[in-house]
DNA sequence: CTACTTCATGTAAGCGCTTGCATATCCCGG
DNA sequence: CCGGGATATGCAAGCGCTTACATGAAGTAG
C-alpha cells in the first residue's frame, strides 16, 4: 500500500525500520535477539516485521556477518539407502537448528579434491560434513586452514571430529554369530578394498572377519572371499561365484544388507534355501531387512547423520572442538536368514 | 607471502585486481566471460585468479547481482528410495550446470505452507523444485509472485511447469497386465487417499485400477482395496488383511514397489507362493525389484529429477516458460511375480 | 587532420545487511 | 541539584562483489 513496497515483493530492513520508526540498527538488534533493546521497541519492531512478512536477505546478512548458516554435506552418491538415511538424519537436526543444507555428490577422489578446493576457496558454508569420504593429508590441511568447521562421518580423519562405527568389530560380530550358529566354513562378500583413500569401510570389516576366524582357529580361505561393489547385483554375482565352489560355504557374511539381499536371491535361484543351505548375515539395518528376514548388524545409520550434524552445530555454537571419534554402537538383529 | 594475503586464506577480487594490475571491474568482467575485455587482459586476470586460488565470494556476488545460483528442492521425506532417486537425478544436472542444491524435507501441509512463505520472503534461491508436494491456491500464488522460478515433479500444479507420470494409466496398465495373465479377482494396496492436497498419486492410481476393471466388466470390490502407507510394512499389513478374506484375490496391484515387497513377504509368510497363489505387481522400478523377481511398472524415477532440474535450468537461462507438463513414460517390466 | 565510432578500462554507487562507536536518556547516590 | 554509570538508540563504515556510466585510446572516414 504505502511507498515501502516498491521493490517487488521483498521488504527490506529499511521498510521495517520505517514502519517501526526506528533505525535499521535497532531492527537488526531486535530481530536477532541481541541485548540492550527496550521491550517496547522490540515488540514494535517484531510487529512491523511480521506484518511486512520480512525476512533478512540471506546474502546480505551473510556478507555482512561472515556467517552463512549453511552446512555443506558431501556424500559419494545420493541414490543409496545408506546415504539417504544419513542425509535424512542430518537434515532433521540442521533444519531444526536453523541451518540450510547444501548437498553434493562426490564420487571419485578427483572430484573430492576439486570439491574441497572449491568449497574452501569459495567459503560458502560455515560447516562441512563429509560422509564416507576419506581425506588425504593435503585435503585435510586445506580444510583445516579454512574457516569451515568439519565433521566426518563413516571414516575417521585424525584432524576432525568424526562419527563412526567400529567396522572391525562388525566383522568380528558377524563371524561370532555365525560361529555360534555352528558354521565353520564362512564366506564373505566384501566391497572393493583396493583404494584405501577411496573407501576404508570394506577393508575394516574384512579385517574383523579374518581376525575373528583366526581367533576361532579357523584358517581364512581366500576362495571364500568375494569382492562385490556394495550393490544388490554385486552381492548376487559374488554369491553365485561362491555357490559354484566345490566346497561351498555354509554361511556368508555380506558387508552390506543390499549385498545380502542379492546373495539371498542368488541362493534361492539355485534352488537352495536360506538359512538351511546357506546362512546369510548383512550389515546396515536396511528398511527391507526385516521383511526379507535378514539377520543384520544394525548400525543405526540415521543416527550417523544426526550425530554428525549435532556435533557440527555444537562446534559452530562455540563448543570446544576435539578430534574425538564418536562411536555409534551396532546391534545384532537376528532373523530367519541365520 | 606478499601483503595481499592478509585476510586469512581468502583472496578477494581486489587481490586479483592488484595482482593483474587492473581494476576490480575488469576482473569481474574477465572472470565471468563478459565481452569487451582484451584477450591479453583476460589472460592476465585468469592467471592471477588461478595463482591466488580465487573464487568469488558467493554471498557478495549474490547480493550484488541478485542471482544466487542456488536451487531449492523440497521433498516430503529424504529417506525413501523414490525421493533419493529424484534427488540424485536433480543433483547431477544442477551441479553440472553450476548450481548449488539446497534440500528441505517438508512432511506435512503445515510445514509446506511455512516452507513456502519462508522461502519466498527470504528469497534465497533462484529456483525451486517441489517434489510430490501439491500446492493449494494460496501457496501457488505466493510462489508465482516471487522471483523464484518453480518446477514441480510428481504432481501437476496448473501454474508451473511440471514433470509427471500418468498415474491413472499406471493403474490401468497394472490391471491390464494382471487381466491378461488370467486374473479376474484383483486386489489393490494403495496409499492414504484421504487428503488430496497432501498427496494425489495414490488416488490417481486407484482411479486407473477401478477404471480398467470396470471396462473389463469386472465390478470393483471394496473389500479388495487396502490402504497402506507406501511403506514395506504397510504393504505387508495390507496384504495380510487381504489374505484373510474368504474369497481372496488371485492377484494384487501394489501402488509402490516397497509395498509390493511387503506384500510378497506376507504371502510367503502364509506359506503361499508368488505368483502361484497370489500374483503381485508393483510400481517404481526399485533397485531391488529385479532381485526380488517383482513385476513392476518402471517410472524411471531418476529421470524425474533430471528432467525437473533440466527444465528449471532452461527457464533460468531464459527459455520460455510454459506451464507444460512433461510426461515421463512408464514401462512394464515383467518378472516372476506375475 | 579532425570528428565520430568502436572497444577497453576505470570510477563509483549500490546490493541489504551487521556492528563498532558515538550520542542521548534515565536513574541513582552524594 | 549534579556527576557518572547504565541502558537504549542512532550513525555510518564496511562486507566483496556487480554494473551503469564516464573516460580514454584507437581506428576510420571524409
């Protein structure tokens, strides 16, 4: 109505100031809850802001304050059960705390390196959550020197806080469970363990598997170890390979539930039954594991996101930062597949 | 080293200008590829920028230019197969085109309304993709009056471009397929169809189901219709209900693959077999449908995200905007469940 | 050789906020 | 009745860019 709404739609802090008959400084202070504002003034400002449907312009306040209230989150891929759980957990706490979440898919180590350089140089976020993206020395120091606070999830980084699970223990747990069920010939479907800087999770689980077997006095048979690619298909292919063995395993540890699903399908396709002919245990606590009757080691994935986000917010709001590694407990959920 | 790197880490446009011995205006023009810059100058500037590892400060250039190169994407939930596929598709094209992706989970109509008001008032993005979030009249006009360009996915909005599938046709297709397989008593597992402003997809699929049955001269039996909640568990529960019927269906149309998975589990739990006792068809083209042997109507979900993002970018780069509804074809994939 | 174009570059005014500092007001004890 | 410390508010200088406009340097035609 009045002359204030000239600039198509958006009300600025000046409009509010005019409406409340105060200076823009007072509006800024009032709206952000800073001290030394008279109650009556603050009310007047709040009313004016409300009636104008005013929101501070994000870019302007970011530029002026140097804080963006944006959190970047980088994941290897988006369309995967695991990462969308993490994302969901992180989003819930971040939006609750008034942060925006900006996501990027960072598939390869090259992309990762570029992502980090760009992110740091552009300086567009207050914080960064790296999910299952191991950092090399250079990347870590580039990040450490930036204004951004960093929390990693899924992998430890040494220089930043992280939320992790004990993947070695997961491997042990799985073997222990199968051993208790009477299995002695235990196979494993793992992920690609080639590049330690690409993805360390599979390696650790394999280590735990081998460790526990050894401590049970069982020799680790390389023939029983198959490398899939963390996918349903990968699990299926690998399982088919194992089934073709003369002396095939009586139980199989799939290092992810999705691989386990593939494995179950492979077993059934061979007219064999789970768990009678082959017992299968997975890792994740995937939505579908219950309905599939899959025994799994639940790693409470959504909590990874929740914890990482929570910790990052704490750090940003001033909590002491210590390169501590928050460990999420895993729980064995026994179902009909073992 | 030199006096330029005073401001902890970040190089500003002034540093670049100084290094290249030109004005900041020239740096800006050079780096953004604007015309009227001598080749030699542009090279000098580019070199300086590279060696300083300079990136324009996002907030500053956003404030000055009025463009953010941020796209908001709102989905009902993040941890769902469907939405993470959409997200993955959108992210791929947006990052390719140099946009950042900011995500929000918007669960209820109330949150949706708040989300829209905030987004418009804050004016923090150039564009917005609303996935499976129907807009009421007021919301649509609030959005229409904003600076943001909007594309919807999953639902048509009338006022904005959208990418959709023909959900009625999906219902028909499913019934047609089951009919051709000889089934006459066909049940349906649908989602909650109560609130048309909450989610319209289930309703349309039910309509197609009913339509096709009718046109085959089969009366629609309300007893064969069960409302789940788009989840595996929902599908399982609903299926159990149907199985308890005296005259149970010989085939069931689950309006999502995840519900179909639940249904398959329910059937097996009753010592019955799929497809012998009950045939099941789903919708989605879920990653696991192949391994589960589920017949499904693939709706190429990732493409929804790709198309929505692509169209939004086109609009932002100046393409004519027409409230057209880009329709993604669906394809029946027959497997062992029918 | 001059007048008029073009093209290249610089100048400076914002963009809408935040925030350090200055100013004004009020209340209290002496 | 006055000085001084709180408390409340305003002033104005940025934050790091973009961009309209002014200026300068060449080139071109008459």
